[in-house]
C-alpha cells in the first residue's frame, strides 16, 4: 500500500491539520459504530477515555494545546 | 470520645516589663506559637536573635490538623534540634494505594532516594510536633515564649512597631523592630495592617476524624474515590502515632457541619468503612471547608507574615505547615543580617519574592488536587473517572491521578539573590535550590552534609582551596573542603552536586545554593555573597 505522509507529519511542534487518516469513511463509521449501543452517559465517558488515550499517544504538550484551541477550548 | 493524648497546659507568667510598667523595644516579636511561630523562634534564636513569642492560648494545637511532614521541613527541624525526635515518634510510610469504586486501581511507592538523613515523609499529630518544639524553646535562652498574651492592636512607625497585648494581668505595650506574624489563617495581625487575603474557597466540606484502633491495615496511605461505603465522595485513611488513624470523609457542599460532627453520625460512617466488627473509638472530629488564599505582600512595613497568616492551602498534598516552616527558614538569616547592619533592608523584601513564589506554587498544586477530588462540573467528573478507570490497565493514566501531590520545596530559580551559572552543570542543584543531603565522614565519624551547613554562608569546594574563608563586607564564609575536611562517604555529594575537583558552591544560611563554579575564584565568591545579601 502506498502511504504518503502529509507534508507536516514529521514536524513535531505543529498540530496536523491536513488529512492524515488513510480511510476517512471507514474510520468515521467505526467511531460512530463503537458508540451505537452506549447510553449517552457511557458514550461521554468513553469519549473522555478516548481523548486521554490519544493525548498520551500524541505526547507533545504544544500540539495538545493547539488541539485544545482548534477544538474551541478557552486556552490561554 | 476517648483520648490517647493529654494536652499540656503551659504556665502563664507575667513578664518583667509588664510587671514593672516598662516600655521595652525588642528586636523581634513573633505573634502565634503554632508550628510556624515556634519554628521561627527556634530559627531566630539559633541565629542569635533574642525572640519574644506571644500566644493567646496556653496549649498546643487541639484536635485533628496537620499529619504529614516532608523531608525539607524535617531537615529544618533537625537543624533546630527537634527533627530526630519527630521522626522517632512519627510513622514513616512509602506506599500509597488508590481505590476507585470497588477496586484497587493502582499503588505508588514514594521510593525515597537512598542516603538522606531524613525520610521522604512522616505522619505525626500536630500536637506532638508543637509539644516537641515548645520543649526545645525552653532549652533556648534566647527564646522568650509567653502564653496567654493576646495581640490586641498594632501601630507601625518608621523603624519599629508598637504592640498592645492583653494578659491575665491586664493590657500593656511593647515595641518591636520587626514583628513576625504567625497567627494563623484568621490572622488578627493581617487585619491590623489592612492587608488583602484573597483566593477561592472550595464548595465542599470534609469530615476529618481521628480514630483509635488496633487495625489490620498496613502503614500506607489509602485513598478511595467513590467507594461503596461512601458513595460519590472520597475517603482518605492515614496512620498516625499511638494507633491513631486519620480518616477524611468528603461530604459535599450540602452537608450540615453541625450534624456531621455528632458522634452518632460519624460512627456509622466509620463502621461502613471498616466493617461491622471493627473495634475503634473516636478521638476527635471536625468538619472543614477548605480554601486557597494568599496575602498581597508578605511584608507590610515592619510586619512580616509567615505560615497560614500569609497563605492558606487545602490540605491535599500536606502543604500548610510544611511550607510555613520553609517561610521562616527563608526569613531568619535575612532578619539577622539586617538587624546586625550587615545587609540592606531590601534583603527582607526578597523574602516576599521567594516565598510568594512558593506560596503560589503550593496553591496551584493543591488547587489542582482539589479539582481532581471535587470535580466542578459533570464533564470534569467524567474525565476524572475516565482517568481512574484507565489507571488500572494503562500505566500512562497513573500520573494523571491526583489525590494530593506531596509537598516538595519550590526552588527559587529566578531569585535576584542567585548568581546565574556561567559553567555547565548536570543535576538538580541549580542556584536557588534547597541543598540535597548526603552522608559524609568527619574525623572518622559518620555524619550528614546538611549538618555541616546552616550557621551562615558556607563555601563548599571539592578538593583543595587557596583560602580557609571568604570575606565580603562584614560576612565571613568558611570554606568546607570535600575530600579533606569532610569525606564524601558514599560518593553522593559528587553525584548530587555534579562535583569534580575544583567545583565550588556558595551556600546560603538557609541551605540553598546561591552560586556555583567549576573553579575556586575568591573574587567571584565575594561578588556572589554581596549579591546574595541584596547589597
Ligand atoms: C484537616 C487539616 C489537615 C492538615 N494537614 C496538614 C498536613 O498534613 N501537613 C501540613 O504541613 N499541614 C497540614 N495542615 C495545615 C496546618 O495545620 C497549618 O498549615 C498549620 O497549623 C499552620 O501553622 P501556623 O503556625 O501558621 O498557624 P496556626 O497553627 O493556626 O497557629 C497560630 C497561632 O497563633 C495564635 N494566635 C492567633 N491570634 C493571636 C493573637 N491575636 N495573639 C496571640 N496569638 C494569636 C493561635 O492561638 C495559634 O497558636 C492541615 C490542616 C488541616 C485543617
């Protein structure tokens, strides 16, 4: 499989904003599907866990701050 | 309720000045004989300042207050002659366990670094701590500790303050070149100078109970989030001396503090936690609302604030008394140099700079812990629970669990008293940092590095030195040669201070690094001393 990295994927100091998920429709389906049977409360808890797992995976503090901002958070 | 402890009653004595109706001006008067005022008295006396301490009461701290004391305050008390006794009487612990709902989610080990004289943490009831210090004060001729002396009012002048004090024999006045206000979170002195004391009070209540039991629990810190025996709230269990255990029950904002304090309401809570067969007796219980607040300026003219009078923190992380003790450790040597005319008065202002920074750091840490323990919104509670659920299986989540970050000293890295490094160093001992201890051997006897410091400025050098002391103005700093005057018994000094032949440190009287170089240069040392006294 040919996997072309976006231009900024190797820069650790910037949040990747260009498409980086090889299978966008498949991923989106899996995301929604993973919560289909959950109550709203359980889905919210799962979202929290997901954020924490992914944040740890990213690990870069500056990138995490940029992501909080990009998501509309009130970040100084 | 039963009692394992008999509160001492210290005798009131009329002072000679009140008896004679004489107005006396003292170099330093300390208001309040809590842990911070008592430490101040011992520190100031050790530095040669005759110190009067006024306390409106005649006993030690009553009931359940501070429990945990960290290494740095223990080192300070050790310098002042009571650290060993506290460690002996106290309970040393290392393991902490965190439970969520029914299960143990993870445990941590404080893993104290080896080869320090003092342990990472001990647990001891606040009344013992104060009792030991009161006894030590009695052995110090420069400490004049006066019970049943209540400060009523205070008037500031150019270079002294007048204090009006009430005793069982009536009201009298005395003067002080410096007043050190250690009169606690509700400080009267703070109101008398009109200082601001601002911050946030947390919308939550805690039942703090001391329970006597011969328990099967190990000597560990156990913290429960949302346990089955106390739903939706947190609980902390900690061991103290004399088979007394501290239990903190989070109650929520709606709890009625008067009702909750009644034994008939407390005992079922403890039974639910310990099981129906547990044999225990209640020793003391209080209900608290916690707050984080700080005074605007630590110095108001001739009045200087320390301890809870200057800053209040929620107890998660045990930062109250621990940080107050470090306040007076910072202040004593500065006051002494200023009183002796060896340093400008601006040196006292650096007390605010350094300790306000530490207070802000402590407040930030305990606010973060409080936000984890008492989430302020449904969403932040979900994040909290997500962290706790992930912690068991996924190691990454464990450092996010915050049931209190235990007190460590705040380094004064940006202090104007530091001489910035011009050479490269590895390790933690940057200028502004509290010195790490290490085992040494002096004249064939085992000892500790910190025991060789703290009388005044000290120059510590690895190997030979061209001088026996360095002088700057009226200050003489003796030179301590590692490898000659004191052997680096286990190599820890070289390791912790990144020491090689020629490496030279200037250490402040409060055992903090002021400057360091890769070679011994008397001019540079002199310059660094001058800088460290704000001259
Ligand atoms: C539940 C709880 C748990 C805690 N746990 C810890 C812990 O584990 N570790 C820790 O380090 N800290 C802990 N703390 C905080 C700790 O108890 C305080 O930080 C500490 O007591 C502050 O000491 P202080 O000397 O500044 O003030 P205080 O202990 O409040 O002493 C003030 C003194 O001033 C006297 N006084 C007041 N007004 C006057 C006046 N007008 N004239 C003369 N005298 C006066 C009072 O009688 C008192 O003796 C805890 C607190 C609580 C409530």
